[in-house]
């Protein structure tokens, strides 16, 4: 649609308060996680059942929150500056994905990283649908596969960095990615979406349409494997680099 004009009196204070709120939340999250080297609870990820252990779930939930807040804080600040300079409203980067999602498709399609989603839809999903004439299920799964490959390429770019900083989890020398983990994570997410399409109609009558319990069930489809995504960014000092932009109070 057409750009929406930005009015400081009606939109400015709302945007500023949102930025300060996200900034504070990100500060608190980094203060906690840096204090424990990004692992607050003892891990039990050595076995398949271990990824469903409460400690793994809570660690992964905290890292998912840190990832979302780190990206959102930058997007909120940049969006506010863009609106002030050019006079147009910007879209919200996220819409409470960890607290209000009602389904996996709602999480990925409407709430998490709303900047990247439309790009993947226009650049991958729609061309597959129109050019290859494949159904929506196949197109959605291939879009996630492409996203996994794209994130693997990002890891490659991070591995080209020299002079890695030393910190709570810093390393000396170049970062060596464990290729395949990001690809696995997005393939898992594609499988979850496929499961939603196939089993959703049978599960829906037995679960609430929305609310905290519904969101908990949605998150539990992905939280057990989130570490496959976040571990690589921890090892590359990606989070530690971002943390330099926030004040922190280390707990130990």
C-alpha cells in the first residue's frame, strides 16, 4: 500500500516508548545470559530425550528471546530514525512471537522477523508457486530450505572474520562453523509447518484457540532444537558483539 505519513504527536511517543522498552529488555537479557556464558541452566542435550528436558527448553527460550530482542532493538531504533528523517511510518519488526503466537504458521508468517518474511515470500515462495506450479505445502517447505541455506552462507561470511574478540565466550582466531546445524533447524521448522497442515484440523478441537497455553504448545514445536541455531552465533561472538551496544550488570 501507500506509505503512511509519520506524525510525531500520534506516533512518535509510541515509537520512542517501544524502543526504550525493547532496549531495557535487551539490556536485562544480556546481563543475565552473559553472566552465565549464554547457558543459565546445566544442559542435557547429549541425548534425544535431553532436548526435551526443562533445562534445555528454558535455555533455548532465553536464547530465542535474546535473538529476537537483539534484532528488534536495532530495528526499532532504525525505524524511529527513518520515520523522523523521511516522515513515514515503518512496520513493526516483530509482533510478540514468544507470547502471542497461535500456531507455527502464525509465528513464522506474521510475528517473527516481519522484515525477512515478506522478502522470502516474494523472492522464493511466490516464484515457486507461479513458475513451477507446485502446491502451497511444497512451496512453503522449499522456502524454509532456502532460508536454511541462506543462514549457512551467513555462517560462512562470519567465518571469514579475523581477529575474533576474547570475552566470556570469545575465541582467539577465526570462527569455524559447524555447517549443517542451521539447515537442520530450518528443515525441522518446515516439518513442523507440514505437521500443522496435516494434523492441525484434528488437534484444534482439543486445544484453546489462543492464550498462553496455546502459545506454549506452539513454542514447544521448535524450542527443543533452537540451540542448533543459536550455538553458532554464540561461538562466532555475534551476540557478544551486539552486547557492546547495551549497558550490562553482570551477576557473577
